[in-house]
C-alpha cells in the first residue's frame, strides 16, 4: 500500500500543477514521500531513491530496450 501511495504521489507531481495557495503544503508532502521512499530503498538496496526515479522501485520490471551490437563497427 505504501508503494502505491508513493507511485500515485509521483504521478500527481508530474501531471498536476500545484495550487498557488497550497504550494508549500505540496512541497512538504513531497519531501515526506521522498523520505519514506528513501527509507524503503536504503533498507533494500543500501542507497537512496535515485534522482528522478521517485515512484519506481528496485524490483520493478524493466521494459525491454532494443540495443545495437557495436562490435561490428570496430
């Protein structure tokens, strides 16, 4: 449930601009969410949430990425 809250908050920060009257509260909420995320990451990997990766977790399935074999170019 905690992971889902972190994911939803990260998505909200990306997609919904803050209301000017509540910007400080939004910033404080984000700081608290990042702290919880950091704690989960440290307990499981030994390091904090990677920069720009709030809402993702160490055991998430990675999408397949097409790669090129550059050895033939040498």
